[in-house]
């Protein structure tokens, strides 16, 4: 449990002597955020922001160390800056030379991109006052410090105070501000997590470092939808946008082969399409092998037992290998029906249609149970170009989802397996 190590001295005091607040009828308040939005000009970015940066808003760009946050930030700023529009990049982490070296990898550097190395909050506020940038970026929030707080930069008290003051600055000046925040592998976020409630938009930049693909996910947005994802590929020339993510996730998926099933999983609040692979082959061992990567082995044992009992398939003399492609780990029950279908598909050597996804929890009596967030899963499947989805029957009549998707609701696993012939 994270605990504040220090209490800010400036408690309750506003950074700026803001003029006296006067209440207004809500009707008279302007709601023209969309018109004032600043387009970044990178589709994947504008989408996750809900259509561009809102003036005066605070955006947190969080991610694990080394994932490419600074690269993405620099690219965003390069897109935003022009000779007319001044963009200010404040780095508390890297030297100006390092930033320049990184920028060499990227596209042309616009004249309006200004950089400064500074981590003192008071000086940063002065600089912003002096320079009057149209967009402000700080890399990273963990390096900032405020003199009045005795704890070290990166401590919760410092991070909170820095973000609160930058928020006031952003609001007062109407300058959209992007903060970079580090997230640790365990997800116990020293910093960004304590900021999530404060900032307007939280974007998570994530990806497996052994792969080149990166996902930018909207976790929270006061000015647009959440659950949007932006997909990028890390290349020699920086991060390139991937306009068709289905090709990324399922790109290495072999053409309709037995044993491969796509499942829309929820990663926290986030839907993601994953390929589950099964290989079921005759065993020459007295104790057939049961190996699973990315799925709990106890759960696999249970699913094998359910399949034997309720589908009448003989698996006791088979080696069974299950793999979640791309090295992902799935813990949620929604993948269970997909595991069973992948096993049956491999056993019978009947491939599923390439455009079909499957989700549902499997009960011990062979029933397919409803899972949460079905609409999100369906929409994610539709968004990534899939055409059909085998889903739990319960509640399926109330679901609202994209017209491009056809659903096949099933009550039991034998119906799902029978439906395989329709989707193969
Ligand atoms: N020439 C290159 N070609 C491809 N990828 C590169 C190249 N140079 C750097 N990278 C990638 O960029 C990553 C570093 O990106 P960046 O510095 O933007 O990350 P970061 O999230 O800001 O890291 P930090 O936590 O250190 O601030 C490296 O891990 C590497 O994967
Ligand atoms: Mg960085």
C-alpha cells in the first residue's frame, strides 16, 4: 500500500491568485470543446484522445520504462509544432543532446519545437509564463520537485503536488499539457496511479518488449470515449502507426488451421483479441502430457474433464498442448469455451473460420455461462474485422453491438462444437 511520505506544506493554497469565482447558469456555459481541440495529425493518437487535445487539459502518458514514451512524446510534439505553433518540451530526464539524438531518428524537426532541461517546478512555471507555449509536455512527472516539499522527487507527495500545480497552470493558461509517467512491471504504479483521478486523460503505452508492437490505451478520458486503442510499431524511424491492428494481433495467425481460436479477452478494463492454439495428438506415454502456456494448468485439466464428459470425446490418451500466441497470459474464465473449441478443432482436424471469435465461461455440467463486458468484446472483435462470434446464450438478446458482426449464441459446449461446422 502506497503511503504519502510527506504532507504538502501548501495545503489548500492555490498556486495562482485566480480571480474570484462567480457561479453561472449551466446553460450559459460554453461546451465547444470539439471546436477548440488541437489535432495532432497522428490518427492513432487523435483517436485515443477522442479527437485531439482539449485546451487546458492534462494528459498522462504512462508506461513501463523503455517502452517508448519519450519517443512517442517527441513524435507527437513534432506533429504539433510548426513555425507558428510553439510547443515546449520540458525534460527532467534527458539532456538536450540526448533529445536531439533521438529526434534524428524521427522526421524533420519543426521550428516551433522548443526544449529545456528542468525539473524544478517553480522554474517550470516561470518558463511557461515567459514562453507562452500552445502545448506543454513534461518528461517525466517523477523527476519534478517542489521546494516546499522535503521528500525526494518521485515520492507520492512530490508527484501529486507537481501534477496539481501543472493542472492549475494548464487550466489557467488553456495550454494542453502532456505528462509522462513511469509504471512498474507489477502495475504497482509509483506515481501515475495516484494521478489517475486528477488528470483528464490517462493513456497507457504498453507492449511486449521482445515484440515491436506497442499499444496505446485510453484508460480514462474526460473528453472522449475510453477503451480506444492506438497501435504503433517501433521501427528505426521511431513509432509508426499501424492503421489496421487486426493484422498485428492476428497477423502471424496461420490461415484456417485446426486448433486455432480467437478470443476477445478483457485485460483489466481493456478488450484485446488473443489467439489460443491447441495441439492434441496421440500420446505414447502412460501419463499423457498436458502443457499449457498462458492458461492455468489446473483450469486446463478441468476443461479437459468437462470436454470428455459432455462432448463424448476421448482425450485420455492424447498429449494436449495449449498456447496463447504472443506470450500473453489469460486468467479470465471467458477464454474457457475457446480453449475447448481449440482442443476439439485440433482433435478432429477441423479448422474454425478465420473470421470467427469465441468467448464464454464453461461450467462443470457443460453449460456455457455469460461473462461480463460482452458488448465490449463483440465491438472489439468487430473493430478488428472479425465477422462472427460464438457467445453465451444468456443475455445475448439484449446485447448491442456492431452490425458487421453475426453472433451465434450457445447454451452448452456441445452446441458450440456443433456450431463449429457452421463456422468452419
Ligand atoms: N534505432 C532504433 N530502432 C528501433 N528501436 C529503437 C531504436 N532506438 C531506440 N529504440 C527503442 O526505443 C526504446 C526507447 O524509447 P524511449 O526512450 O522513448 O522509451 P521511454 O519509455 O521514454 O523510456 P524511459 O523509461 O527510459 O524514459 C528502446 O527500448 C528501443 O526499443
Ligand atoms: Mg523516456
